[in-house]
C-alpha cells in the first residue's frame, strides 16, 4: 500500500501544480463594473466606484464583453460618442445611469454612433442630439435601448443602411421633439418597439420599411406634424423579394392619437397584422384613421396584400368629413384579400365610416362592406365608452369602462387546424404571434379553453406555433393573446381593472444584506443594486449550469419576481416554496416561508410591480430552491409560475460538469485577490462569496467550511 501511494502521489502532485500554473496564467474570467463621473472623475484612475473615470469617450474605449459602465449624474458633452467595442452572446456590454442618477448626453453630432457593433445595452440615459442628427445612429446587431429619454434631434434611432442588421429592442423610452422621423428602421430583421411614449414629431413617428419580424407593441404615441400619421408601414426597396418571413409586421396593443391627416398609413404593406389597438383622431383637419395606398416608389412584388385589421377601436371625433378607413382605389392590386373584422367603429357625425375609392359606406353598411367580405362581426356607431379619451389624460384614459360594448366582443386572431395534443400547434395563420425574437419572452396566448401558454417558436410558412407547455386542443379552437373573462376585448386594453391578466415578467436572485445593498437586511430599492446580473432562473425543461446557482455565503436570502398587472398585495401564502437536491423536484419537501414579501409598484421591468421575497440568512443553503408563484387573487396569474435557483457556498464555477466545492476553488480565491481601496470586486465576481467586494482569507474559509464531494455537491439537475 505504501509503495502504491508513493507511485501515485507524484503524478497527483504534478497535476495539481500544472492546474495551479494555468490558473495563475489565466485567472478566472469575469465581467467588470466601471464608473465614470463628469465632476469628480479622472481618466488616470482605475474606473472604480471610489475612483471613477472622467470622460465618457475614454470610458467607452476601455470596455470589453460583459462589462457594465455606470454613468454618474451630470452632463456628458461631445460632438458625438463613438462606440467601438462589442459584447458577445451572454456577455453584453451595458452602458447605464448609476442607480437613479440623472445622466444627460448632449452632443452637436449624433448622440451615440456605431457601425457593425453588437450586444450593446443602453439604459436610463437622457440623450439630446442637436439639429438633424440622431440620438442613436445604431448600425449593429443585438442592440437594446431601454428606459431612455430621447429628444431634440432629427431622429431618435436610425438604422437604414444596405447592410441588413438585426435584433433591435427599443422599450420603455420617452421620445419627443423630433424634426423628422423618431424611429427609422429600414432593411432590417427582428425589431421590437414596445412600451414607449412618443410624441410631438415633425413627421411620422415610425417608418419601418423593409423590416421583417417587426413588432410594435404597447406604445402610446400622439401629435405628429406630417399628414402621413403616427405609423407608416411600407414594403421598402431594400427588402428581399421572396419568402413570407420577409413580410408583415405585428402592430398591437398601441394607443395612437392624432396623426395629422391619418393615424396609420399602410403604404404597400404586405402581411401586416394590426390588432388590439386603440386608434383615435380628434384633429380638426383630420381625414381619418387608416389610409391604405400603393407607394409610388415601391419595387416589391405585391401591394397591400394579406393585411389583417382585427379587434381594434377606431374612434374618430375630429373633422366631420373624415372617416375611419380609406382605401385608395388607384392601386394596381385588388384589396379583396384583406381581413377586417371584430373592430369597433365610432364617429359622432353622420357620413361615411369607411371607403374604397369613391365608394363609401355609412354606419349601417359597415357590416359586410366591400362586397360582403369585411367587418361581418364588427360594431359600428357605438361609443366604446373609454375612461377619458384625451391626450391630457394620458394612456390610462383610453382604458374601457366596465359597461363598454367592446368588452368580450373581440374575435379570434386565428384558429387551430385539426385536433391534437403536444406543444406544436397547426393554426390558420401564425403571423399574429411572436416568440420573442431572441430578445424578450414570447407571447402569452390562450388556445381554446386551455390555461395560457408561452410561445417559444413559430413557423410562418408551415403556420405552426410552438408553446412551452403540452396542451390538448380541438379543431377550430380560438387562438388569441391572453385575455380575461369570456373573450378578448376590442382595443388596446383588457377591461378587468383596465389591464390584462397578470404575467410574470422577470425572476431574479439577489444578495440581500451584502455590500451591494448597503448591508441592509430589509427589502427596499437598494436591493436592485444587489441583483446577481449573471444568474438566471432554471425553468422547466432546462438543465442547471453555473448561471442558475449562486455561491453566496448567506445562501439564498432574497428573490424578486416582476409581475405585470399585479391584482393585489401578495403575502407568503401566495407562494409555494420547496427545497431539495435531487432530480425529483415533485417530491421535495416544503421549504421555509419567506419572512417578508414586499411590493414596489412600478419598479419592475416595463413598469411591472417588483415583489421581493426575503429569507433569513442561510435558511436556504447548498441546495435548490423551487418557487411557485400561485395563481391566486392577489397575484392575478391565470396559471402558476414555477422557477428555481440554487446555492453552493464557495463554488467558483470552475467546472461545467459539476458543482463540487474543492481545493480548486481555494486556488481560484488565492488567484483572484480584491481589496476595497484598489480593486473592489464586482457583484458577479465568482470568488467574493460573502459579497463584501473583497476577495481574501474570509472567502477561503467559506470554501473550506463548505467543501463537498460528488455525493454531497449541488446536483446539476434537469427540471422535468
């Protein structure tokens, strides 16, 4: 036995030494949080919270994939700011305001300019670009602009070059005072514009031409100066000329008001789906709400074909001569393949409601206009009874009152083709739904009498949609976005409380009672700074990785859930908690109930409510936590939402195959020292286990006290 030990020991020693030398040479990779302060910074400093940089351009030039640049309060002025760096998948570069600081970007040229860059997030900035310039000249892929104020320029966001860029998300921004088109995207793929407030433009508010996979969702837009209206959807000369995926746009749940002459222009649009919008025009000189025409410059093969206009409110209280829909008769194409139905038309004047060329149709002729084909189930001449449909009342004024005729009066967007069960459903037309385009969650939809399910994929050519949960359906079942009560409402909003069913928009684990929330054990806004940016929930059907569990020395002591349209004030009884560390979560025992459940209204993504659950330190440690947000009166969810986070104290993520805490983690700690004064650890540092922004002996002790083997380590489970 002694001889055998003597033979094995040298080989083992060589292996350890080689690994140690590799770790010294490479060190653990990790994103870094940098800071820039236009008042108290210095570009010779390291860019830390205590020693921030001074100038924004210098700071931008230092970034690498995964980094976050925090801009502190003040004005950053230049001709324009060039972004010459890119992130990578899973390692986005984020440029954001620090906490709630007011950050002004003021330029005489473009605000931010980049070409060929990708995986960039701009968050919480105020951008002013003077004259005819752009707040963002955003030539790149995977670009997210959120929670920003864009103003006082020619265009807010521009991407219209011959190179076909893709994946832009513009959300929750306030966009106003533009001399030209605020949002100008052309020759692109996969663009989502949602939740923005856009107003006072000198031209049309959006001009998406030649964009495939376009989603315009939940925006509030009003007052444009040009007659073309709020939204222009056109074919565009740069768009490829084949394939259904190169056509169409989803325009839904928007409130558009006062577009000069018209609110929406469909200019040689093909395959567009306009549904569940509230479109109003009360301008004295208004001609109408929707104008369909052939674009004289269009080189596309079709002109205004296969467009769907369903479940919309047309509210025309402006000029008595105007009408709700006008289709230009000089088109070279026939309008007979449009789909108008389940709309509500209202105008408080006598005269035509809709028209095709010189042929007009009054209130009594709306049902079955255009040769009996259109608006067979629609409502005409009935006031939709909105709360207060004026711009002064804001977006909320366009909600339905409880007695509105639009409630439950909507129709199906499409229906199922044939009966079946599973996760792939054949439908009449899949164009109405979005799988998230690799940018956001897919649509929450309702199929027949099934609980809501999430769209994870769609095939436009095969007309199938893929959902996240197996269901059973009959032939001809209605397929819609999720709705309340007996059926979908007409217009942008569901009536129950003026909002659709509640939905979970985000799930996070955070380091409560750490340096990143001020060492405060209570729930408050400071906890947002302690959210683990590199951790995501483990969901049904997924296999665990290091991205799904923390190494925090206090275990899992804080989780946040963002819920849109939260129905009440949740308590611990609205959540089911289980803990375990094996591959059968269904048999796990009940875990400790949270000691507090706190709601911060509007603090979540997209203005959702942020619900914070807190547990005692180490009440949940070295195991998996399963959280179920119950479908209950307080949550308003129509189906439970289940997710998981794990914890393995002292684990540095050194192996993709296991979560063992071993001597390798000790070595990682020794190779990754951090001190507060010189190089404080970032929040996602793999070796700062107690999250005090230091890496040293205390962290090494946590590894030694929580060592595990293949039998006791956190299991990298697959959730059934």
